[in-house]
């Protein structure tokens, strides 16, 4: 017997309607990092641009930071939480295999029946979430989507590892995605290179960690990561511009994952970014917050007045996997 499937009409266009952020209270200087590694403030700043970073206190959990950022984004968007049809949380530091932290966040923000799931895409996680949110709204699968990037990387950072101790930090950023009368989120350019999965990785599995009683910290091979991010990701960024039909000179801002300033500088050169295009440098004061890095960087630029409603920005996330995603967005 053949039946008829009725489709749900979605929105012709989708956009980010509001954003929010949460930065932990504790500011950690390079001097504090240097108590545990043999290095110098000059070396850290030259290598990464980082002067200080935020580390979460015990009460600043993944849930608490996510809910705070999400509520701010909902207020900024003017959307009733009950209208949220899906909650997507990008994180690698919700240290429970199941259930997804997204389900608890949905309840806490006032969307208890929304579809909810977590995404493990490391530093590209927020951009993955934006791509999924855009598609869900346009397909009619959810009227509005809440996307959150959140990390407590201080939990899985080895303070004695000279190569990573100064890099990672904590925080959360959120965005509400919904229908729009014009395109607010360009087509995503995303992918992965699993042949290099080992260059940024958790040192041990949880099973191995339990057997050895050692915490499974992050490890990173700096030089391969730098080469890949600096050169291959500039190509991805250009592809995102091309598929969106936007020229580099038409951009108002460039917001790359806040890995380090040397990678950002290399991408600027490769893209031939005009001087008028504002560039996010949140890594200097915030550190590398993985999935939270792009929304936190946007928040800093909005807070300072550099980014205004309607501005056009190119965003790109890239990290462990190796995974990446980029798209052009319009500021809420």
C-alpha cells in the first residue's frame, strides 16, 4: 500500500537573531601559568598572542555557563524560550558519555520538550551548530534553534605541559537561529581530515584513565597544526566566501577560531584581507576556548561596538579531528 507523506514548510531564509556569552570570573595570567612550566611571558605571547585567559571556578559548570549564555541570547533575540524547537550544544568537555548536556540546558532555559543533542566537533563545533541550525529552520524541522558552544578545557589541560598549558581556557557562547526575510547564514563549507586525527587528541581513553588513575589530558603537535590551520583553512575560508557570493572587500569582520594570533595573521595574508575588515583577537584576553571561541569573539566585538547589527562576518572554526567549518553570517 502506498501512502502520501506530507512535508512541513520551513523558512526560505534563516539568520542568527540574537547572541549571548559567559566568561568565567577567574582571570589567569601568564605569570600563574609560568609557575608550572619552564617558559617566559615573552615566549607565550610571541607564540600565541595570549596575555591571560579565563578558567572556571567549581560552580561555573558546563551547564551553568551554557544556561547563562543561552538566556542572554534568548533575551537578545526577543524569542520566547517555548518557541525553541531544538537545542544543539557543541562541547568536548561535558565529561559524561550520556545523557547529552543539551537536554538539561533545554529544561533550564524554558524549552523542556525541544529536541536536544550534543555535537563533538572540537573547535569547529559552534560553526557546525550554526550550519545545522540553519538547515533545521529552513527545512521546517524546528521553528527556532538554540546553538551553544561551551568548554571547561581547564579540566583536561595538563598544567605542566609546556606545549599546551598556556593555551586552553573556559567559557560559553550562544546563538538563537530563526526565520528571516533575507539570507543571514551563508552555505557552510565543512569537512575533516581524519588522517591527522592524532595531532590534537585526548592522551588516553577514559578506560585507560580509569585503570591508571591519571586524568586524560589534551595533547597537541604544534607545528603540524600550525601548518594545517594557517594554509589549508585559508582555502576553506575563501570557499565560504565564494559559495556565499561575497567578496572579501565586502566583509565587515573576520572571526576565525581563536587558536592563536600567528594562525590568524597567516590567514589574513592568504585571504588578502583589506585593512578595513575588523579581525577578532579575543584570544589575547580569553585564551583558546575551542567550541566557545567564535561566539565569545563575536561577543567581544559586539560589546566594544566594532560589530553592529547587519554587519557581514566570515566565521571559521577548525580543530581536533581534524575538522573544520566556515560560513558567512549577518550580525543580529
